[in-house]
C-alpha cells in the first residue's frame, strides 16, 4: 500500500500512473498517520477550494416574503425577534417596506422580506407549503417564498 509521501514523491518529475488497486478517484489508498488503512478518496484533488461565506446561495433563494394585515404592521426588530426565538440565530437581515405617500408622511408597512443564513430555512419554516401564517405580538404575519420580479 502506498503512503501519501510516496505518491507525492513519485509524482514529482514524472508522470503518475493512474492504475491502482481500489477506489474511483484515480489515486492509491492512503494510510492514516496511526497506520490504519483508509478507503481512497472520491474527491477531486484538482477541485477549487470552496468558501461557503463567499460563495453563498443567492439571497432570493434564502428569503421569505412577508405581509401584514392592513393597519397591523410589524417592524423589522419584531420580525427578527420572532424568527430568532422560534428557530435560533438564523436571520441575516429583515427589510420592512414603509410606503411614502405624496404630500404627507408614510403609511403603515404592508410587506417586507426576511433573508436567512441558510437556503433550507424558508422551506423548513413554510413546512414545504406555499404559505404560512404566524402570530407575532398579537398581529398576523403571512409568509411565502420570495419570488423576485
């Protein structure tokens, strides 16, 4: 059985023969430091390194669209607090849209968006349904998958 050092040593200066005993990765089985044999890796040794916080799922795939009943808006802190209390530290950001009406101040918020840390959370929260209704501080909060236009 070849060790990692002998494989690396053979690959310097000459072509490596891809014929070996076992494994699908094209590399011989490698012994662990404690002398036990490990199965050969099926990972591509030439694959580029993955950085999950730099190469994240797009926000649109990690978001829920939230709506409020007319006259019963929620602010971003209340929404953040609700999801954090229910599901742990899962919210990246909350955007509540407060409309501006010409000539006078803004009206009550009617909708917003919640962006989560993980793309699995929107489906988990909706329980694989089209929408879900929650009660936050005695006010209804409707959620559905975010679909950008």
